[in-house]
C-alpha cells in the first residue's frame, strides 16, 4: 500500500526470513511468497544492496557471509552488541560510511 501511495512502481516486496532468502537466492527451492509477489530472483543480473533488519541475536553466520557478497548493506539494528559483532565481520569486505542512532522507544524505561 505504501509503494502505491507514493507512486513507486519499480519495486516488489516479498517477506522471507534470512534463511529462506539465502536458500531462494541459491536456487535451493521455490518459495510461494516470491511467486505471489512476482519476484524471480534468477532473473536479476546482480543484486547490489541488501537491507537487513535482524532480530536481537543479529545476523547468523550464513546471513553474514551472504551480506559480504553485496556491494552495499543497509543494517537496521536494535542491539548494539550484535551490531558491533556483525560490523566487525563485515568490515573485512565493507567500509562503514554512515551511521545514525535513533531511540525508537523514547518513552520506555
């Protein structure tokens, strides 16, 4: 609904877990949610940007390895400890260019 409301027509969205995305990108098996969204990963020449919003545990090893293959990673984190761990590993392949901190729940103790 947000894409349509903002006139964005060149984007498709499908919800997958990190594990499912890794498997789908490797061509491991078909995923109904990708089919329903009209997303055919094999048709993409090369994906350049990866948006990750992992749980508090951060990215698992497989997801960190996948992230290392992307030219750009946009990482949304709610846990500074796992963010630091993941950035330490990703710093072998990437350079941190921008960082922003937000208090997403300013009125909670």
